[in-house]
């Protein structure tokens, strides 16, 4: 069956996804795919994600593994002959998917969400409580299980002075920071929602 | 030379050995650091799951703006993840006036303003270009003769703008290792990503990346791996057990920070300043053999 | 001219270390009665040149043999005026740098080269430049008044020459004037075509005479003395011109052959030319119902790069479609353009316009069309999307634009047929055969040359009248006639302007060189020309047929009528003539024959074979020089004889050399065939044909055919030269010595 081309999804991406308009410049050379360390784990290489957007395949793009697997190594951005910040586009698509509720808050989406919450709450990251919070997101029982699994590593870190004992405190300017972040959310592409 | 030091969250915890060792090493090279007051997290590479581009940029613009309001020195970021966030924000805001205006509207909420008067630099850049190979050589009173080191660069250390080293064939890490008498081995995977921020959440997919890096270091005869990024150090060191379990391998490769090796070469205390005891996989034996202790 | 010979041997650059120069001087004075023979350690220095000058003044030396470096270098240093005969002997690259030091064989080689030089100057006379009887014209005829033709005329005028511009249409401008907008430097956006301003500039220029609604009826003569009959608006006029630029442009590929893409079947399937005309006329609408256009699909390479249609890329259609997509967006910003392509080819800086087209949000799809169809009054296109890896269908299309390629306006709609030779396998039922595009028989009535070899420029494959596009752009196979713009190869406006400027410059060079009797390239500056001893002509027509440049017409009886200003001085006619009646003052069959006779042939028992290598001066000779510069070694038994072109070789040389006991002959010439590299187009091919008939001669002498070999050597083949020679020497060794030695 022949799939139909539908330009409306491309427009949605250009208008609402951070760095989304940059994909217009893609000439499908595939150097991003050749440079990606997790390409073999992806269902579509980045260049094909861009083709799918052009063709209007919203579901295939938003449900793809590819947009969730960026390690942020920047190699694609460095090498793209058209200067497309591929990494920023992939992050933008993932963010958009999470925001729209298409990508479930599991795994990286959940971890990143907690990460951001912690920044919003205290301005910094507390390395010892973050994984804990993330594990508990999976539910109490599996969370405890994951925590126990990770415990030997934590103990090692602790024994080698690499764990901050005191809980991280809020930065002094947290109120202003939050005001700024609220404003940034509002002013960002596609608005706060 | 005076700098702002942006240590970031990791250098107070998981990357503590980096912080402990870099301070005396930089001091020995005549560098002086001032912390950016009340700094906040850079957002790392994973914040996109919770925030938009502009919000993450705001975090970094705030740090730079605070630095700008208190002094005129370069900002040094030892953590590659912090470095890339700061340098990217600084670069894009300097280039793009429209974006700069937007950010300044946001920063106004905290009475801050981004002017674009400072440079953001990686610690490795500062060691190489400001410290200098000659000075490091002359300070290295206890050279690490013949120590075979795989100088791991990782991804974010030199990308994306290639400010101080080639983004495809970096050489600064190896030159610094040579300056302290060590013997950097050929290491084709020195630029392969370790999995970075999604390591924890995509463990199964990323362990293979770490395995490839360790394999390459060992195949080229390295005795230990040197890094300049707490994320790389953590992923390469702490997950060797899990790699062994998954692939049936037998890795037990020490991973240290470049500054730890430099502290040793500079004749400093192996514990107090080089923080070798912070390493989970002990590097002391190999290092002591090299310095003839 | 009484020749007073001086031989000057340079001992610099290592020559003195490799050779004993004194015995060479003795040999020359004994055998050729040369009174002056001097050595100098640095002959190309001021002191060395002075030494020669003093002998010219004091001793009356007028024939100078310089045994030093290659004639390819220091030709300016060793220039003693047109009234002296200068012969350069290549002691450096061909002897000192490639042979064994102070070796008996090296010495014999050097002596042979001096003997050959002495023999050569014995048959050399000072050439006198040709001067036609008619007065020379310095005006340039430009045929075609499109962007290339107008540019050629304007550039000609700017350089101070008069131009005569002939345009078939009532109005100048060609396709440029039919376009809505143009994309040209710096390729950032579309811009005005500038056609009207250009037409005005041409019309207002006092140095340009314009004929519109005009055709060239007949061109006779040659460079400097062209006579041009023009018919304009029913009136006849005659003009004289010194050189010609043909800029007759292109026609779009016939879309009627593209039925599979829906052309002719659906009204809303149009060509890019029709799209342009519609846009220029005002508004782009659906031809079927005149309604607005919202979704447009461009099919790139419509018929192009397709062996069934136009096998080549027209290099401008991608840019044109992007331009037209811009029109669509300007008309309706909400419109969607799909561009279905094989490869986007926006070369050079025009890549920037591709970037713009991408930024505009046009949808580029790489793939091939499966079907163009209609449903509910709209078109749809099914395609194989290569990058998506799927079959796709794009529906609700208002317009499908076929980006058709450019066909040079030189190829006739129907390929003419001629009577086939009796042994032809390709002949049709009537015994006719299609004329190959490069055979020179195409009549498109652009130039109507009164030339024996046909009325139009011979073309390469696909009908482009170029002669040597790698090395000599604008050159055609008719001297003094240059092609520019889309007649030469498909191109866009910016490139056509560059092209026309280049062709105009070549035309001016030709006029100036011809006026003082000099050849144009590749023998630029040569003042010799072929002379015919007509009393011995047998009217065999070989010279008139084989001249690669159509320089020789013939009368009703078949006598050749040479036009020396059309001549490129390659000597192909000289090699073709079985009666040896054609010769140059400084290049003749007899002259080379004497050189061959000068080569010493040792007795068989000395085991020193002798091989003559005829080398083309244009590519093979420099390749040998470079091998010498790289200090590569080769057999001391070979003697190089440079020839103007292998097309000038005479079979009698083969017979004479073999009869004297020379063991083998090797011919090094340029590549021939479709992608030939011969500077004279057909020379190496003709040589190859002639040599294929040499077996008769060999049979008559009862000699092995292995003794004569033709080999293609390009200018970059210097590394292969020693191996080619060694291999041939091995062959000669295996067939044994020539039994005619000592006869």
C-alpha cells in the first residue's frame, strides 16, 4: 500500500518542536546515522526520522525508539554538512513527545523529568537522592529492588569518599531561578503547553 | 592567572577525586580560581526530558551572567557536560542577537543580564594553552615513566565547536600525558561516546559501548584509562562489573582523572592531593611502579 | 638560404658528467662539415646565450643546433629571431637523466641525436607566414541572439571589435527574454532576468550590427576571410568576418515522448518551459480549469539521465524547478511544492539556492515516478521513495511540472541517412545508414558552411559541437568557429555568460593570429603551413577527407583546394597523401625520412638493436620528458622522433626504416575513440588505422608484424613510459634482429 504524503506534521514540527525547523536543510546524506554511537539500537536513523517527518508520519516518528536514544555526544551536529544540530532536534522531538504525553514517563523520560524537577526545586542535582527518586518512580516494589541492585555501587562510592553526605541545599537565588524558568517555559517554542 | 571555576554538581560528589586533584595541580601551575557565586546546575544533557531549549539555556545564561557581574575572567569548566552546556549557551547567545534579547528578558526576572563578555573554557584547554607543556614538564618532578595510559577524550570534551582541539582527531589529552612522562597508547575509541546521560536508563544498550572502549584500551596495551569528565569516569569505572556480567569479560581497569596523574607527577601526596584512594578500582600499584615507589 | 651551422652543447645539468662531448663535436665536423661546435657549462645563462649571439654576429651563424635541455623549456631564452633555424636536441631529459653514465651506448645515442638534428636542418627551410589575397576582416559574426550570443557580441564590442549578430526570431533575447525571473550569481534568490537591458545594450551599441528574423544562408572562406550571406526579413546581405561564435542555444527535450509521465494525457501535466511561460505571462493556474494552484509536484530528470531519452544531465533543471517553486510560494505562501528528484544537482555556488529552497519548506523527495494519474479532477503521483524505502502516493495535485532537459540546437529532429558502404551491417532495407552525430553531415542551417566536409559544425556524442572539452573549451572542429552557451553543453544563464565571454576571446585571438599568418592553438604561433605540389596530385581525396578541421575543399575534379587560414598545422594531410605532395617548410615526409637514415645501425653481431619511437609532441613527448625529469631509465637503443601529431605519420617511414635494418618502430600517440584526447581530434585514430594496414609492407619484406606497434600514451602516463619501452624491447629481442641490417 502506498503511503500518502502529508505536509501538516512537518509544519507542526517546524512550529512547535525546539530546533524543528532546522530539518528543512537536511539533504539526506546520512552522516548523522553513520556517526551515532547507538545507531544499531535505533529503529530509524536520524536522517530517516527527518524523512518521515517530511512524509507526515506522525505516529512512526513520535513512537520511535530513535528519538529517545540520543546520548548527546554531539558527533552528528559536528559532522552534519548542512549544519543541522541533529542532537538538538532529537532532544526537541523527545521533549515534545513527553510534553504531549505520547512518550510515557518511563526510563530516560522519567529520569530526566526527576532531574529537571530537582533543578527546579533546589537549583542543583543531588547525586545520591536522584537515582533513588528515579527508582521509586517505577513503583515501590520494583523501585526498592532496583535500589538494592544498585546499592553495592553506592556503597563503593561512599567508601571512596565520592558521595556527599549532607543533603544538597537550595541555592540562595532559587526563587529568582524559578521565576526565570517559568518565564522560559512560557516563552519557549510552542508555549508552555 | 585567575579564572572562574564552574565545578558543577558532580565534582562535589561522584567526581570528587577530580576536584581534589585539580585544585593543587592548577595552583602549582600558577592558576587561581574563584567560584561563581550561588551557581546552579547546568542542566546536563538529560534535562530536555523535563524542559525546553530556552529553559536549559536560561540555567547556563544565569551562571555566565553572575560571573560577568562579578569579574572579568574566563570561566573554566572541568566537567565536560557542564562545559558543553555553558560553551553552547555562550556561543549561541553571542552569535544570535534575537536569542540574546529573549534570554535577557528572562534573566531580568532575577535582575541579571547576559552581555557576552566572557569565554567559557574546558579545564584541558586551560592546562594546555595557559599552563603550557613546558611548565608542566618542568613541574613534573616525578614523571610517570613508561606508564601506558589510554587518554580517553569522550564526546563533549572537544565538541561541538572545536575551540581548542580537533573535534575528530584530538591530541591535547595525549600531549598532556606525554608532558608528565606517561606513554599515551594509540586509542581509536578515544572519541566513542560512553553512553553519557542515558547510561543509567538505557543500561543494557550502553554497556556495549563501555565494553568497546575498554577492549580498545586493553588491546592497545593500556594499564589505565585517564579521563577529564566525571560522567565518563563514572560510566567507565563503576560499571565494569556489569559489563563483565553481561559479556563474560574480566575487566578490572583503573580509571583516573588526568589531574590525578598530574598531581602524582608533580610530586604531590598520593592520597591527599592525587586522591588515588578515591578510585574504586585501585590504580596505586601501577602508578607506584611507574614512579619507582 | 645558405645554412651556416653552429652546434652548441650544454654541459650543465649533469650532461657533461654523462657524456664525452668532444668526440661528438668531432663527429659533427667530420660528417656534416659543421665548422662551429662549442661546449658551454651553462648555455641558458647570459654568458652562454652571448656565446651564440656572438657567433651569429661574428661568424654569420644562422642555423643553430642546441644540444641541451628539452625544447619544452627555455624556448624563450634560445629565441634568436624568425630568420634563424633553431633545432633543439634533448640531451638532458632523453640522454643524461635517463641513461647510464659515460657508457658506450649513451655516447652512441647522443651522437645519433646530433646526426638526426643535422639531417633535419638539412631539409628545413625558413617558413614564411601565409597571407591571403583578400583583405582580412577583424569583425566577429555571432550566430544566435540569446543570452550567450548577446554576451559574445557585447564582450566583442567591449574589446574594441565589431560584432555582427544574427538572430532567427524577430526579437533578441532567446529564452532569457521568455523567463519570468532568473537565478544567477550569487544564487541567493531569484532576480530580474535583465533581458530587456541587455537587448537595449546590444541594440544601442554602435559596434554591434544586429540582424533579426534572419538566417545565415552561406558561409565561405576561412578565418580572417569569412564571407557571410545573410537573409533577413526577405532581404539578402553579405558581411565579412574574421571569426565566428555559434550560440544557437537549445531546445527543450520533446515532452511528447514522455507519455509515461502523463504528458499529453493530462492537461495539468506541463513542461518546465510551459511553466515558465505561464509564470511570465502573469499567473500560474491549472491549465484544465484555470483555477488556483495549491499543490505542485516537479518531476526532475523528466527524460534526462535516461538511456531511453536524454542520457545526460542538463545541469540547470534542478535550479529551474526550485525557481519555479519559488514562484508558486510567492503566489500563495500556503502552497506546497514537492520536488521528486534522482539527485539534486546545483553545482558550485548555486548550492546556495538549493539551501534557500529548503528553507522555504519545499518538500524534496528522492525517488522515481511509478505513475502519474488523475482522480476526482486532481492529479496524483505514485513514486518509489528511496529514502523512505516505501511506495508513496501524493494526491490532490493541481499541477505536475516535468523538468525536461536541454537538447543542443544542432541535432536535427530526424537523423539524416546516407548510403551505407556495401559491407555495412547496420544498413536498412534501402541500403541506407544513419549518419553518426560526429560525422560532420548534420545540416541544421545555422551556419551553412560551404565546406567540403559538411555545412555545420561536427558534433560530439549527443550533438554538442565541441572538439576537446577538457583542454580547449569553445574550440570546435572548424577553425575560427567557436561555440558558446547551451549549444556547447547544457548550462544556466550565469555559466552561459562566462562561456560567451570565453568564446569571444578565442575568436579575437584567432583573428589576430590569422592576420599575421600564425596558427591558432594547439600550435599557436606556428607560421608554417602545408604546401601542395599539385602537379603530382592524383585526386585521391584522402587529404580532403581526412583533414580533421575541414580545411581543404576540392574542385569538381577532386583537386584539393587548401584554405590555409583554416589549417591547424597538424600535418594529417601530409601523412594521408600517398604521393607525398604535401609538405611544410620545416616538416616533411622527406625530412623525417632523412632523420631515420641518420640513425646508425650497428651490425647484427654487435647485439645493439635499434628502435625508433615516434612520439606525439603534445602528450607523449612531455610524458617522456617527465619520465626523464624523474630520472627513470630506459633502453639506450631507442631513438625518439617527435611528430606534430601521429596523424602526420607516413607509412613510407616504416618501410624505409625497416629496410635499413631498424629492428622496430613504436608509435606513441593520444587516446582515441569516443573520449579521445588527440589535440587534433582524429590524428591518433587515423594513425592507428593507417598502421593497421602496415602488415602489407611487412609481409612484402617478410618481417614480423610485432615490429610495429601503436600505443596510447597520455600526458600523465610518464610513470608508464619506461615499462612501455622495456616491454617493446623484449618483443624485439624475442623476434630477433632485423635481417636487413647491413644491406
